[in-house]
C-alpha cells in the first residue's frame, strides 16, 4: 500500500541570500512534511543558521520563496510574521534563558508575552511543560543554579510552552556530553510525537542528527557553497555517493572540502562578521 501523502508544512524554493557580493544561500529548495524532523547539516559557516533565520522570517531573502502552512512569508509584514510565529516554538542559542528569572518564569515567558492567559493557567502549563522535560520541582531555581543540560531542557520546555505546530532548534545539544545529548534527543523525539509537531533542527552532531532526523539536507562548501548537495531520508544521506557528503558525515578532516579556509572566510571570521545576527526588518 502506498504511503498517504502528508501535508507540506514548509516549502522553500530557489532561495538566494547575498550579503554584499557574497552569496551565502544559492538556490536552496526543499519541503518539510507534517510530522517530519528535518535536519539541516553542513560544515561551519555553510549557511545553516542563515537558512533557519530566513525560515523563521528574521531575515529576508535576496530572491526565492518560502511558504509556511501554504502562505508566502517572504513578503509578509512584520505584524503578519509575528502572528505566524505564535505557531512556532524556537529553541535558539541567541534566545538563551534570562538569568534574572527563575526556571518557571522563563518557561512562562511566551505565555505571558503572547497570550492573555489566567495566571493560574500559566502556572499549570509551566508545571506540565517542566514535567515533560523531567524538571518537575525545579521551577523556583535560577538558570545559574542548574546544569547546562538542564538549562537546555528548560529552553526546550519554553520553546513548546505554546504547543507550537512547528519547532525550530539551532544546535540544541552543543556543548553537551554524549549522554546528555541523547537525553535531549529523546526528549525532542518524545515532544514532537506527543505534541504532534514538525521540527527543523540545525546540528553539527552526526549521532544526534541520525537519531532524531526523519529527513535531512546537507549544504555544500567550496564551489557548491550555499547549495543543497544531498536531500532525503537518513538512509539516503548515509548512502549518498557524494564524496563531500561522506566526508562530512564521517567527520574526516580533509577531502573534497579542503582543510584551508578561503581568505575571505578567514577575514570575516577574524572580524566577527558572522556574529552580526540582528533582525533585518
Ligand atoms: N548578517 C550577516 N552579514 C554578513 N554575513 C553574514 C551575516 N550572517 C551570516 N553571514 C555569513 O554567512 C555565512 C554563513 O553563516 P551561518 O551562521 O549561517 O553559518 P552556519 O552554517 O550556521 O555556521 P556554524 O555551523 O559555524 O554556526 C558566514 O560566512 C557568515 O559570515
């Protein structure tokens, strides 16, 4: 029997983004179907975060189309985008926990900011979300009083506070040991299943990518910088005949992608140009 066709939640077509005369995204196309966990992979500086930031509407493309739930987002007003974002959960490093607030207050933030919910309901939702990530009883501690892995779990609880249909995560396991990484992965899989979410995750961690991903894209480097060089299921990616994909998933230091950075990359990184992550509205 053939698989029932699932709803397309995200459709990216021919996306191009230039910063000055530098093309960082070069004709990216892919779709994400409901229930999928799409992994965006590729070497450092290949444009993964930039792609994610276009999908959540914090950057505008030079050209191309992004449809979310069937609506074109690249031409939306900031207000329309803000409304759409109520359906998103975002678990980003630049959205780190607020140190002055307790764990519970951090999880409550999206509820307080985005909906007029009764405080008693907020408390209940916070307790439920913290229970989902195994942190019942930690609501009154400050982020500095819990471990890095626990902080990542709080970030996840906060991202799903509004029961989003779409979860976006940028490097959700960076800096964690393999056991804590596996814990976060398991939680992400449980949450996406329990809350019927579709997820898009940027990660460098191959073990994690192959554990949680149902679909993957790999962005290229060098001559194929900013292009999708492989796209498919985890098995498709594992069996890709592309030497650059194999170099990447095996973590080999040298191969089709040379070890040396291009001088402009080196200068950009030296000057911290890639740290300019401000919103571009
Ligand atoms: N606002 C910006 N202005 C100029 N260049 C930018 C900007 N944002 C990103 N870039 C450039 O785009 C390239 C891709 O950056 P991006 O952060 O998307 O890469 P990445 O694949 O997520 O990298 P990493 O894995 O190291 O986090 C970098 O070379 C960076 O210099």
